[in-house]
């Protein structure tokens, strides 16, 4: 991907400006007998007062917060996190949360900010290394699995969204403690799934978040065969930085290059996508370089131009939301799922003592002059979040693919109708008919007759192509069978079946039923073959919505 050095520098400076590192005290006088938990609580609210994006703190009175929550604080991290985050929730702001080294999210958050000058401060907490921990890459909440990172240990072991992890090696489950010092060793998980108990063997590994999430993008990428289409799929569990955009670009120009459409899954823990990342989905650009005294050369950035369907739910936040909003608003993509989180404030990281870190909203963000905070992106195709997974199957992928296929088929039906009509007066009409016929045959075999309720007038194209497939009588009979079934279900027009039924009969030299197939003989319009029960033809025509026979003949004069 081409990016100017100035852009890269400005982007990096943006992240650095959004970082503040506080290691040690914050200037507060601390009594020696205060617990570590109370110390962290007070430091947290001191930082809120000094750095929160809204000077009025969304109307929250800090002294009343301290009175309500400070006495609840104990020294154990679990209580500190619970109480402090309950108090922070009073701010009603995204990107505002206290983290601790006892949870995987802590390591993932620090990894996001481990760039530039900040990297040195963060590495100091990990003996000079980037943030890392031993785990299985499954997002859990009270033992309930809310997400499974593609390609990670949990995914390989068969852990599914909706599972409840009861224990690990016979002990109460904890996302970190259950796997401490067990990297590369098999751990038995007791799982509750759909009311049934089962055991799964998982092999935890040392997780370096950036490497793991980059790998997950590659591991998620696949091509879904839906003849005549090839639909690409990729999931961006994290989009927090240029490296993730680069990995996506590699896939769109490699493994997913020749796909007819893309399911772009933005579900996952971390946002961070820059608004300019949308350029990857715009039309191809070409840059001609003419250095003085040297041969010209061309740099190309072929954007992904096929249709895009974004998969979204409440986990989609921050920069991912802005990216989805821009692609949706421009008409470049549609969105399937449930609304995004509505968490688009600008956050900064504060390192605190005793293995804590505060993520704090420092800047308000407006898109097109309005705030998306608390609102998010509304899907074009709504699927309630509780129905995203059924028996471990990802319903959102299945539904997103179905909606994408509808758009693809409708687009191609309209296109092939245009081509068919243009070809009627051209020498290459037979070539066009055969091309359209081959496409329709594949479509019918895999997706059935196009539903008129879904495709409206575009569905007419399927009948028209079958009508012109005179070189393949068996295909016409097959199409007639599917069309008849669609008419019986109210999904296709009876008059189209009448035309195709007559066509099949005439192509066999048999009498037709409705008199739709005509010829011009000595300047006079006549039926191409005899009409069965000529006296009853008008009643039959009327029943399927066709005009009287003579009126039909006169229309060709």
C-alpha cells in the first residue's frame, strides 16, 4: 500500500499525542496505611478530573462518587476493578475503563499503544518485551464465551461462542490463572453447551496480541463457493493500527483477489481503524512517476472494487464504526447485523502502579458534524444480536452471505437483461445467449428460481434467458420445471410460465397451449405451431394475464 512519509508521521504523532504515562504518584498526598486499591481508585479519579474530555465530567460530582464507592474498595484486583469501573460508568462515556494485569484485555490494550516513545515505557513492564501472556484467545464474561479469535488455541480446540467454561483441569476457570505456566501443555476444559456437558482439550500458548491478531486475520480469510459466485470472507478482530490494514490489503490482493464480493467482518474487541482506511475499497488508482534523468515507472494501488457486506454487532466500536459509517454512507457497502456500540470518543492510556492501566476518554469525536457516541451504525439488514449464533453456527455470516447473494444476483440479472436486449440486433446474439444460458444454469442449480419478491423486475431476466436457450431443450425443460414450482408458490409470474411452456412445446414440434410463439408468413403473423383447443385459448390466456390472441398478434404489425 502506498502511504506518504508525512501521513505515516502524522498518524504516529496522533497516537503519541493521545498517550500520557503516569508511573508512580500523581501529586496526591497518600496516607501510609491506605490500601493499594484505594490508592488506585483515587489516582483514577484524579486523572478523570484532570484529563476527561468534558470539563464538566458529564455532570458527575467527584466528591459524591468518592463517598459512594471509596469505602467499597478492597486491595484485591477483582474488587478494585469492579468498584472503580462501576464508578467510572457514571460518566456515561466510552473509552473509559480501568484494566489490570489479571485480565487478557490489559495486555491487548497496552500492546495497541506500544509505539514510539510509549513503547519503552510499556516494555519496561515486560522485561523489555512487548506485552504478552499465556492464554487461549477466547473472550469470556463470567465464564460465558462471547468471542473466539480465529486461528487461536480456543478456536482450534472447538470452543464456540455461547459455551460456558465451567473449569480448567478440574479447577474454577479463570482466563489467565487457568493457563499460567502451562504454555504448550494440554488443559482439559469442562464445557456447558446447550444444556449438555462436554470436555475439550485446549493447548494454551504465549500470546503476543499484535502477532496473534495479525495471524487471526490471515486465519479467518476464506473463499465461500456459491456458484456462480466466489465470496470472500475476512474478520478484523483488531483494527488498531496500520499493520492490520496492511495485512488486509495483502489478502485482498492475494487470497481474496478474484472474489465476486466480500463479507467484511468487523466484530471483535478493538477498533482503531483510521478513516482513510476506506481508500482500500475505492476504485483503482495509478501513480505515474517521472524522476528527472530516470525512466518513468508506475505505482498502482488496486482497491477492492467488488460489493462489500459489513458484519456488525455491539462489539464493533471506535474507528471501526467510523469506517463502517463512511462505507455505508457512500453506498460502497451495506451492513448486516445489529447496531455498533456507539463508542467513538478519543481515548488515551495512563499507566498506573501495581499492574493497573486506565483507558480514559480525552477527546470528543464528530462525524459529519454530529457525535456518534451512544448511537453507532445502524444496519441495513437487522439481525438481533441474540440470534447471531445458533448451535455454534455463525448466523451472521450465513445471513450476511444470503443478503450479499441477493444483491449479486439482482445486479447480474439486470446486467444480463441489458446484454440480452442489446444482442438482439447484433451478430453475436448466439454468443451472448450461450453465455447467459451457462450463467443461469449454474445459478438455478445452486440457488433455485429467482424470487420475484426479492428481485422485482430483475427476476424477469431468468425467464428471458431460458426463453432464448433454444439450443438446449433439456435445459429449457429444467427451467420450466423450476419456474412452474415458483409460480405455484406465488414467486413468479404465470404469464412467464405460459411463454416458456409454449416455447418448449414448439421446440419439440408440438402444439402450443397459449399461442405465444409466432412467426411471420407472407407478411401475416401466425402461431408457429397449432394451438391446442383453439376455442379455449382465450380463457387460458386471460387466466395467466395475457391479452386476447388477436390483440397480441396485432402488436407485432
